[in-house]
């Protein structure tokens, strides 16, 4: 039965089959690395918005109030509420709190700084 199919069609079938296998393997790999992608996104957000004053989880403005160990990080809700209405001189971070995926990524990164 397969011998009656032209060689060109058989080659196309095998190329298609190989592509399907690679696509399935890639999809599996990319789903497994979603947590790493969140971590990288959180790190980028931290570097762009926080690291100027909170280098490596410290506090350069008020050294006795570092991020590491802060009660403001006890939950993502508490963390988000703090970022929406922080005390001066800290600015509000609406660019982070307005998007749940940004808040989630940043919170997960900050928690990773603490080794939780």
C-alpha cells in the first residue's frame, strides 16, 4: 500500500512527521520553563523599577528597612497594596500593580531574593 504512494509524497509525509515531533518537544519544553520566564520577568521589573534604591533586596534610602524580611512581602496582596500606596519618598508603581502578571512576576522575584 505505501509503495504505491509517489516518493515525493512519502518524503513530504516524513518531513511533516518530523516537524510534528519537534513541535511537540518544543511545546513541552516551553511549558516547563514558564516559571523561569516569570522569574526573568520579575527580575527585569525589579532592575528597571526597584534596584536603584533596593539593590539585592536592601534599602539604600532607609537601611534599617530592607525588602528582605519585610512584612510587606508576607503576601502578594499586601505587597501589591504597598506598591499602590507607598510612603514617601518611594513612588507609586501603577505600571506594576495595574497588570496582575507584572505584580505576580515581581512578587515571585522578590520572594526568591529572600530564599522563600
